[in-house]
C-alpha cells in the first residue's frame, strides 16, 4: 500500500537478527502467494494472526448505515485474507511488549508507525500490548521490520499461541514484592516465543507474573499460567521460587486459576512451562474451540491429575541450557536511575500537582525515587504525545518505561525531587491527568469501535462515564474514587469486567421491533489479590442509562456503607435482590417514538444493530410470549445468583439449569408453539430445530452457547460446589443472552413462529 | 520527486464555536450518502485525546479528520493509497479533495453558528519518512513542483513558507498567504 515499502526492506537490512528478517520475508512472500491465490484463505488467516495481524469490524465488506446494510466497495473485492475477510479492509496490528517494558527509542518508533500506517493513535491493551488500528495488510511487513529494528516483535501476538507475557509494572521497584519478576518474565516470554512445543495449541495461552499475592498488578488468577514470587528458607539459605498457578481465564465463563505448586523453584520455571505447553498441545481440545483453553483441560482432568501428567512430562524432557542460563544474570541490577538523588526543591507547587501526586505517583522501594503513572484515556495516546513522552523520559529516567494492564504507561525511577518538573512537562502534552487507578481510569476493550465481536460500544460508554466522573472527581469521596470500572463490548471479557467493582459487558435487547444496546451490570468482582474473585451479572441496563446506574450505585454505597466497608462487601451485605430492585426503573426502555436516543449507542449516532439486522417484523402475540418467557429465564438466572450469594450452591446450580431450559423452551416455541415442558423434550426439540440447523448459532461463537445447555442437561443431577454453581450461572446467563439474540435474528428474518408438530420425535 | 502519502490541513477560523460531537453524525452521513469519490468506511472518535486526531472518517484511499493536532482545529486529509499521475496532478488531487471536504463541512446545516475554514493558511505533510526525510533537501526537491502550483492556487499572492525543522517529525511545512481566500475561491482557483 505504501510507496516506500520496498525501500524500507533495503534500508533495514542488517538492522535486525537474521532469523527475524527471514521470518518477515517469508510472511511477505505469503502475502504475495495469497494474492495469487496460491495459499488457501484459512491457512493465510492463521499465518497472519500468528504475526499479530488481526481482522477488524466491517472487514466482511458490509456496514450498517443506520437504515440498511451497505456494501463497501473495496478495490480487491474478490480477494480475501481469511474467511469473509476482504483483503483491502483495514485491520489491526497487535504489537507484543513483554512485561510492558519499553525504551524511549521504541516509543518513538511506535509514534512513527501510528502516524504513517494507522490513524495517529497507539492503543495500550489490557495485556500490556500496543495495537494500531486501520492498518492495510500490505503495509504490515514493513511495520514489522521497523519494529524488529528496535527489538520489538509481533510474532504470536494473536492466534493459538503464547500471547504477550505480562508482569506487574512495579516489579523491581515495588515495596511489597518478594523479588523482581522482570528477568523471569522476560526469559519466559522469549523461551516460549516460537518454541516448537508451543506451536500446536487449540487456543491461545496467557502467562502472567506478579511479585506479590496481595496486589492486583499481575492478575495471575485469570491466566492460563501464572507465577507469584515467593522466597523460602532452605537449610538456612534463601531460595527463590514461585507460587505457580494454572488454568485460570476470563472469557465467557471465567475460571479461577488452580494452585499447581506452592513453591516452584526458579530453575523449574521454564521446564515446567515447557511441560505444560506439551501437555496442552497434546491433550487440549482442538476441534471445539469453545472448550479449547487450558482452563477446560485443567477442569476436566482435575488439578491433581493435571499436575501428575505435567510432572511426568517434565521428567521426560531433554535438558535445555536455556532453562537456567538466564538465572546467572537475574541478580545483576537491570535498571538504574538516570539522576542521582537530590534534595526536594522548594519551588511553588504547580496547580493540580498535589492531586496528581496523590493518585499517579507511588514511592519506590528505593528511597528517593518514584513511579509516575501516565493515565491514558481509554488506553489511547497520540503519535505526538508518544514522541514527546520519549523526550521527557530521556530527561528524567533511563529506559525504564512500562505499559500496564490498566492501559496506562509508567515511568520508573523518577527522582522525587523532579516530580514537579515532570508533572509540568507531562501537563504540557496533556498527559498529566490525575486519577490513575481510580474510578475515572476506566478500562475498556475496543468493543464495537473496531472489534468484530463487539455487541455494544464499550469505548463510547467509557468515554461518557469518564467525562461525567472527571467533572465531579474532585468532589467524589475517597471510597468512590477507589472503585474500578471495567467495560467489555461483549461477553468475552477483554475489558476484564469480571474483576472490577463495577463491571459492564455489552448485550442487546429487542424492544418493539428495534434492537437496543444494553450492558449487563456485573458486581462482586475483586481486582486486588491478583484478581481474587469474579463477579456475576445482575441485570441488563439500557446503554444510555448506565451513567445514571453508576451514580445511583455509588450514591447508595456512600449512604449505606458501614465503616470502611469495601464495595464488594457492601454488595454482598445488601444483596443482589435489593440492588436489582433499586435499579428496576432504569432497566426500562422508552418506546422509540418517545425517545429514539435509547436506540443508538454511545458515540455512534446510527440506529443500533447487532449485525445487518433491520427492523424486525414481529408476529405480535406469539413473539411477545417468547419474549416473556425469555425474561422469565433471565429472572431465574438472577434467582440462581441470589441462591449462590446465600451459600445455597445446589439450589443455585439447579436454578441456573432451569433458566436454560426455560430459555430453550422459549426459543423452541418460535417453531413449535405447544412444546411440552419436560426437560428431555425441550432439549431434544431445541437440538433438532435450533442447534443442528445452526439457527441458534452465534455469528462468531458458533454453537458454544447451545453446548452449555446440553452439558448442563447431561449433568443435571450433579452436586454443585460454589465454583461449579458459579460457572453454571455464567453459562446460563450466556445461554439466555444467546436466546435473546436468536429470537432477534429470527424475528428480523421474518421467520414466523409455527405450530408445527414435534420435530424428529423418533430420534433418541 | 515521487509525491505520495500527502497530508493536507486547512484550519478552522473560529474553533471555539465548533461542537465536535456533531462530527460523528456528519461523517456517518457522508458514508451513508457516499458523498466522496473515495471509499468511506468508518468513523473513529478520539475526542477524548489531547490534541489528537479528533474525529476521523476512515476511508480506503484516504482519511478525513477534524484534527486537533498541534492544538489547532482543522480538516486534515490523509492520503494513504498510491496516486497515479505526475507530482503536480497529485497535488491538485489532494488540494481538491481536501477543499471539497472543507466546503462540504462549511455547508452542513448542523452547524448552528456556521463553520468557516481559513483559506490563507495550510499545513502540508509528507507522511512517509523514507520517501521524504525531514530535510532541506526534500524541500528543495519539492519546490519546483510546489511553487508554481501555489502561485496558481493563490493567484500570485505573497507566501511565507516555514518548514518544521524538528528532525523527529515528518516533513511538514506551513504555508501562509498575505491575501485572504475563502474555500470556495480556492476551489475555483484549482479548476
């Protein structure tokens, strides 16, 4: 696409490792071969994904314009870069930043790439990556070469691979850590990158490191593999190791990681990671991608059996010097301050400095130095800001810059005496906003802005909430300021909505023939303790009423909380039933002719859609009954949550199953009006009419949600633990959402309910 | 020289009266009505970012944005795909596309207090550090094509040209004429 692409290759020859240059050359050749039709589109899609080249919304060449679906007339209309993915459609480039570590030179190159190949914005993700959007695929090899020339790779940033290895951004300077996990995270990232044993996974694999148990920075609990630094005295000698966790993950149904080892010695870190990779590649699900994450394998086998298999695998591995070579250097100081200590200056305090100091600066373990957090709105930073930030960093620190999982950037080793000056320099470029880590520092995934899976506008909502909260931030009480808000555009949890005080994920509802953007409110999640617990959805709120919902919840918390009570404890004490009751009026959607604003999303003036759906031609009464039953199913999920809250796990699990049955019956009723109420019949009819015909299939998740019902039905008689009841409720919630979507799709397609005889009753 | 990846920005006369929240509405309408020669794809809203791209209308051949870069609001045309023709024809194409978009914005009924672009000043950027390093040499190479073009464009008015000499920036120059022009007049000068 760019005129200079060929010249860049020549210019950067010899400026990157030979094998990296070769990899990019191969990728460029594959692009050419795909253009000539010599590589099959599915294979090419996986090829580019493994290099971080991702699809983006509307890359199927269609876009809803608010009234109808328009065809986007791309020049290479028949050429694709994957199934239903038009070649010329802009895409996203994900850029891996292991443990978030960056140099000033890398910041400058990222700035250049954002303005030359993207739209002038670099986006920090919840995995400490960078993403550039609206990139043309033919520019991606050049982009990769320019990154490689400064030591950055995009390899295995997407696809069924080991994703960016994340780590606490305070590692090495934190006052509470056992030791600095940085060298271990770096070693793990590069050991697993391109390793032959990590090339045959059924799904992605995420790794995180944390220096301590108590803080949130590493979020170990939600990773496939997580390591928390631990020191142990053995024979009077201090040994380093890790509390080692496996099988965690968010996604549609979150799983908490299980403890694999209380103390995995440091020398066992990489061989164990390799053994786990081999077991995952060999035994992990490959065909059904909805159950292909490691969490399902751990859950199915049980942690004891999983541990046994991994240790057996470990024992058989041929020794590799890379397992321990790096350990010789871990004690060497890897970071140093740019400036020697100096006394605090006595200049007058700049306006706004105190507030910024309070929320954005943390003292380091090393006396006289601090970490300054640059709060990025929605994780976005402009090319000019990145470039200026590199200049500022050069004046104050060495290359001690990191991204964070809260979509921010930190400068480490800032001399405390320089903080005022730093503040003024950051303020000059609009990067001195206070409130890092507070309620205004909202995390949001890309949502409908650019993500193909997005249902509602997570970024639009986040921007609106941020504006409203920032306006009154100075008057918010500390208890409210300390809350976290995280928003995902769909159930897939990229915005990590399960682990925040106030979580939201995008859903839709069908109202009067129109589709209305909503967000499920998720409460009860815990950010601290490495994402200690997961919240559950309480109710769906129309997108336009979410700000009011936040206000009402925080007001109530301030009014009724007991002394120093956390928001999580407050929610638990007053109960979800009471919370739902107090939000009931906000859940209602006014008719379209009364207030059409409810029928478009935040930041997007188009009438809302969840696909290429027009206004449905509902069949009045019958559909109303279906909708009524779906609402009842949703209520039942909520009641299951209340049971869970009361510790009635068996009841909770059973209610969740009943909710799924009720939703399935409502769906079946669209074709078979008098479907009987027996579980066996409902499941059989649902399977024949809506699952096998794929009518129930989500456009992206396929049959995943239908499988939730079948599994729940097969295991209807099991005993529930707290965790399994929690998971069943998550599945029920998603099944009900999928039922709503199915009903909307069928209605919009004009497929009217029929009172047909039972389908395929002869089938077993 | 091989002029590609041109960016051109004309500034808004009175930014204080511009409600950027209207831009997503206007740009979505442009997509819906296919108002431009170029393929228009999507709208990206970056109003939350300080001195950023504002609201961007993403296209295939080019992006249009109501850009806040450098703290000055203006319509930025960002040519992405390769252009055919000679350098002069490419300049003509870029200026025409930019000014046509400016005029379309000026005429939009959504602006309660109107919107006017300053015709007597623009910023020209070559968005490719390899094709056009930010050096005097690039400026010298550009001048034989640019100066006659500008003489016609500004009808012989006196011009002040300033190159941004910050070596970290792309090749960028600000041009100001000593005579006032409206967007409509400039479009007429191009034809």
